C-alpha cells in the first residue's frame, strides 16, 4: 500500500497548527488533557484489544483487561511521565499496556471493564469483532498491535474521505475509486469507471488524483494527532506503511 503525500503548503500549515493536536494537549497535561486522552483511547482501542488477545487471553478476558488498562492510565495519569520530545501515542500505549499486563493485572482486575471509566461500548462492535484476533494468529503480539493500529488509522481516514465525497455528491465515484488508495487489485480501470458513471476518462483520472491527494492530507492529519512533534510525522507514516505490508 502506498500512502500519497499531502501538498507542501498543507504540510507547512499543518505544522503551524500542530500545537493544538490531541496528543500534544495530553503531553502538556494542561486543561482538557483527560478529555483528549479519552477521545484518542476510544479511537485506538482495537490495537490494544488485538494485542491482548494475541497474548493468549479469551475475548472476554481481553475485553476486561482493555477496559481496565484504560482506567489505569486515566487514574494514574501515566501520560504525565512521557517526554514531549519523544512521545508517540502508539509507542506510549504499547509500552504502557505491556507493563500493565506483565506487572499490574492482579491489582487492576477488580476494576472490571474499566470501573467508572467505561471507554468502549462493546455492544456497539460489529458481529464477530471480539473473536477477530485469535491467539493462534501467526504474528508476534507487537506486530499484531502495529498492524491493527495501521488498519484503524487508515479506516478512520477512509470514513472521513467517504463522508466528504458523499457531501459533495460523489459517493459512487468514491466507492469505485477507493480501492486505488489501498492497492486493491480488483479495482476497475478508469475506462470502466468512466463508462459506468458517464464521465470522460480524463475526468476520472483527475478525480482519482484529487482523491489520493486528499487521502494523504487526511492521513497526515490523523498521524499528527498521535505524535509529540511534527518532525515525527514522516517516520510514523513510514512505520504505519511497513505494518501493512
């Protein structure tokens, strides 16, 4: 999968606004830090649940552990120990979860599903989601975590891009072109799409180019929310790409 880059102007303006991103707020531990952490945790619970399942826990055990882990992070304000110059949300969560599972499970188990901090509504998960990460999966837990992190991130971008296209009354065009963003070999040719939508092939090519560019912009924006410094964005993007290969 190839991640298209946003425009240089967009990148520069994004760097200028970087101080307002969620993880930066958390690292400064200022007003709104806990609310920002809650939002990020809700967005990225899947990789943590997948990691816990890969460690050998049953779906219900992994459910309880993931909720309890979030409660532990919030109660102990673990994010206050992260150095802003080094902190990436992905690394912070994985290291914190490892520590929790290895050393603090027996103390935190009594919190049961996060106690008063109920982070994720498990009833809202799609059918089969709890069983999707079997411990027998032939990947180390860390690789499972990185892969699911990348899948979650790209999934959020795709949903946002779809919403934008539907608002612009280009939902069908998005559906036909979205496979080109993820390297889907079954995606239709520009000629086929043009014929189906009664467009010129040139217009489809232009739309595909704009879609890739916007995809890159949105992906960069998502990553900016999870790193402590704008200089870390490109490295994080490369690691996300590697996790999907």
